[in-house]
C-alpha cells in the first residue's frame, strides 16, 4: 500500500500527527497521534465492544499527574465515539500528592523524589470537559 510506504518517511508521520487529517479509523490503523498507545487502546476497546454489541466502555488512567494524558484521552474518546458509535467514558485516578517515599532501591530513589508528579487538581478540573477525576 502506498500510504504504508509513505509513512516510513519520519517527517511525513510527524507532519500528519501535527495536522490530523483523515478518518479516526485511518489514523488509528497507522498510529497517527501524539499518544499512539492511548489511541490504540481506546480504538481497539471500542471496536471490540461494537463487535460484541456493548454500547459503552470506560477507559482509565492511573497516575494523572499534570493531566496531559487525561486530556488526550478525552480527545481520543470523542473521536472514537463518533467513528464507532460506542460510548467512551474517561476516568482518571490519582491521589494528587505525587510519588510516595521510596521503600527500597527498586523505587530508584536517586532518580525519583518524594512528591514528584504532584497534581494541581483545581487547574486540571477547569480543563476537563468530560473526564471524571
């Protein structure tokens, strides 16, 4: 397929990601999104739900932090709903306090500090349109 060959050119994939044209199905099939791992999961879940006759699904993000991922999930959920007809609810889970203190060396305490990824809950809630926090 010509499109698959063209997408081997890194600049073209990057350009298509910045200017998302084409159907949601086409972009999902070719991983065209700033967060392709989010798009893939939401799209495949909605496609499976449609095949099974399930009208709604829920997608979750654990560890919301600043909220950019949750906002991306909202956008992807809206596009997926329009393309598949399956409702997509978005939910984010976070304590808001950031990382807990490390318990041992496996928590990589020399790299991750207590309180990293703290959430500004009010600022994030003002930006959310449909997600539940």
